[in-house]
């Protein structure tokens, strides 16, 4: 299906029962609400992008080695970890976006 190898350091696998992404969702965000304090400012109540949809939906897939492989009712979506690209994001946005 996809010619990539799953790696926990590069990807995040997230899922939901009978829900997932669809055609056109590639590049969409995986977001989390933060309750942490950073050097930048208080982050409580803010949302952060932690992943970008990259490899689609793996509901009932038989892709050996991928999280969620096999028969189950869960849909597993593979996201690329945003924190792996912090330096590039900072440079391209000219400092407007920061990783914490």
C-alpha cells in the first residue's frame, strides 16, 4: 500500500473506533490541548499541532509491522511528527511559529 517503514521517532499512530480520515485529509493536523507552562508564555488552554496526516487510514489492514495491523474495528491514522521539523518550520516562518 505505502512504501514507507513505521518508526516511532518519525511517526505517531492515532486511532478511533470506526472513525478516521478520508480522501483529501492528507496534510491535516493532529492537535493536542496543552496544560503546560513554557518559556514563551503560559500555554494552558492552547492547542498545538503535534502531527500531520501522512499515510492514510489503516482500518482492518494487514500491513505487517504497522500499529493496528490485523482485523479490528479501529481506524489507525499515521501522522508525521511535527517536532522532527522544528528548525525548518522556524526558518520558513521566519520565527512566527515556534516549537515547544
